[in-house]
């Protein structure tokens, strides 16, 4: 969790609760995260949020379409299809399931740990 954005937010909150200043928080985080440390403006943004909203760490919901395709049910369906037909193509999956190639590719590589195999 510590490398996630939420984890970094909790670290900022923890140091803020210890009455550390923004520059002290940034200094402490730079020692740990180096180049992956959140920027100065992000640290100060979260400090302002903590001051205004009485230490709420959770981020606000973002606008946009919710994720519906890469849910556990669809991952199981794809896994079952691949268990029966190992040589199915991305295009065939796209036509059968009505999902985009990018979503299918993401599920296959990130969720199921598969890689592309090219044959000649």
C-alpha cells in the first residue's frame, strides 16, 4: 500500500497529525520515495484538504464511466473460454463478448498473466 497513491496520502496524513509542516513532510517523503515522491503542490493540496475537512484521507469520486468490463465475472468467462479453446484470437473474443480489444488485452495480460504469441 505504501507505493500506492492512497498509501502516500496516509503518510502525508500521519505526518500532518504529528504537526509537521508541509516542507518537513515533503523532506521526509523525498528521503523514502526519491523521484517517486509526490510533488510539492500535491503535498500542500492534501494538507489543505486535511485542514478543511477534519482529516479525511479518502479521495473524492472521479467523474466518468465506472469500470464494468474488467470485473471478476468477465475474467472468469474469458478464462473458461481459453480453457476450452487455447487458440482463440483476440478478435474472436471481441466478437463473442462484445468487449474492446484494449480491455481484452488488459484482462489477458494483467489479470490472467498471459502474453502474446506470434507464429510464422
